[in-house]
């Protein structure tokens, strides 16, 4: 059985929440479930519109898809949402430059299928914590080529510059992953408002002792706020509690 819970928080310094989440433990189109976290960017009101609009278009595309392969469904949904957001941005000068990160996951049996663009993340947490997605950010590129260390990246002044997003160009290039999700393991989808404020080791410690997903999500949000709360925070937790064959 799959269980999920999510929440979002404006953080300590922002007046508008540009993060948006979606949770469905029930089928959406040909997917048995669907989990999304988006972190919008843009001027006043444009970022929150971008994230909410994109999540709605992803859901719409998945519902209508005639495909049966999970990653193909997600791929076509990302392309559809990208095109629709570009069209939406043309409606008003206030929307110019708006875009959003997006991480999506669906669990089929004991396999999670994941797609992401931008720096919203998906972690798999069991005995250890593993970041499944790769950030599409300037700082992550610098880490990859050895210009800076992982530790230096955490507080780098250009950390918020992302290199891929929904809505910024005609073609969007998500990365795709699959990983097992075994009984007792948990997935965490989150915006950078969480991952920038909490070390992976602390996320592991909080999630490992969870007894209730709602309370666990609240503790993650509260910890991020205690650690600074410099950005909006979005959290979606998904756990598997029995073997599915």
C-alpha cells in the first residue's frame, strides 16, 4: 500500500508562495498514482501562476495520454506543459520570463519512475538517503566539473541560477530515472527551499524516525524555517509499506 502526504509553506521571508504540489494516490489516466512538486519563478504573481498552471497541465496531459509506459507518459506531459506555459506567458507582459522547476514521480508496483527539470529534488530514504534527481543549476554544473566542492555549493551566491526549467524555451529537457521503492522506504519530493535549508543527514534523521507522514512533513518544514527559511518550502512524502507483486 502506498501512502503520501504533502505540504507547502511560504517560509520566513517571502510574501508569496511560488511552490505548488500535487498528490494523487489514485490513478491519473494510465498512471496508478502521481506526485508533483513545482517551484515557480518570475515577477510578482508570475511565479505562483507558473507553478500552479504547469501542475494543472501535467495532470491534464497524463489524464488524456493513451500511452502505457510511465516515463513516456511523463515525457509527453512535460513537453505539453512546457508549450502551454510558453503560450500562457504571451498573454500578459507581467508573465514575461515566468517558468518553473518540476519534479514528478509515479510508483508502479515496487518501481518509482521519476522526471525532473530544474533544482527541485527527489530523494529515496531508507537506511540511507540517496538523491535520485540531478539539479539543473549553474552551481551543480560547477560541482560536476570540479570547480567547487559540494560543501562550497551549499552557500554559493549563484546557487539559485537554474539551467533548465519549464516555460523558458521551446524544448524542455527533463532527466528521467527509475528506482526501486521497497517496504519501509520513503520518497521525498521537495523544492530547494527545503534542500537548501537542511543537510541531507538531517533529512535522513527526521524521515527515518517518522511514525506519521503529516507530522514528519511538518517537522521538515519547521526545521527548514528554524534554519533560516529563506525561500518557500514544498514537501511531498511517499512511502511503501508492503510488497506489491
